C-alpha cells in the first residue's frame, strides 16, 4: 500500500520546506522520519520509501537510522503515547512501582497499545525531569510527581476522552501524530505557552539571586 496522491502531495510540500533548512538534503532525514510518523502513527514501510526517494538515499540507509532511535516507532502507537521513567531517581522514587501497577492495570507491556488504539506504553530511561520524580510523559508533555494511583487515573482519563492537561507547558494535550509533526519542525505555535520551568527547577536560581551570586564574567 502506498500513499494516496493527496497524502503524498502534502508530505512532499512539507518535506521540501524541511529539506530547505539544511545544506545537504540527507541531513533532513531525522525530521522527515517524524513527518511520516505524523501521517501513519509509526514509521511505516511507505514512510521509509518516501524518505529514501525524496532524499536520494537507499531504503536500507533510512531503515538503519529509524530503527536506531526509540522515538521512531515500528508499529502504530496509541493516540496517547505514555512514557514512564524508570531511570535511577524516578525508579527509587516510585517509577518502578508505577510501571508494574500500570502494566497490570492496562493489560499491556512495553511498546504495546491498548486494543482501542487509545494508549501505548513505553519504558523511558530518562525524562530529564529528575526534580519532579517520578515523572511520566504523554506525547512528550510532562506529568510530574506521579503515584501508582494517579498514573492509573491518568490512562483511564485518556481512554475515556477526558480533558487531560500536562503539569507544565501548553494547557493542551495533542495526539501522538500531532506531536510527531511538531518534532518534524512544523510548529503548533504553543512552544511558549505555559511555564516550562517551575518550583524545584528554579531553586538554584533563587538561591543564587538571594546571595548575589553571578556567573564568572
């Protein structure tokens, strides 16, 4: 199965705009993989072929890159892709327990999707938000200071179509496909919406200001 003429035309228009940002076309491969993922919900065989053709690469080169990075999915992700951080700090703060209870609650494991296609799960090695551990993400938006109970409520709300909002950042939760389109470099104009750093993240800055400390000139 190949892309319809309408879909291909849309992809080509976006791809050419993205490629134009780079001195060499092949440098646009990573964002183009996100672009085709925004169409299919994963990097499909059609997506590999599209990227190879428009960049003048072999399909093997494209597949070799897409299968190296975990953000490119090999099978359809859910509308809401939920990541649970299980790296050291999050793990000891409850991340491992969250993962254990969440997978049992949902009946799916790592890189699997619920039968209704709503939610997929991923074990995340680090969300770079240790000051809010244990942390989860939904389509790469942060949900801080989670517990097993709040994690299970979160996925239930997502599946029920409730209005779920991230802890920080935009007061809107986009779909996995929309998140992939943003990662392709096509903005939704919400990058500056809502606070990105709050509370513990700013504690060091507060102490430095209180003591008159400054970085070396």
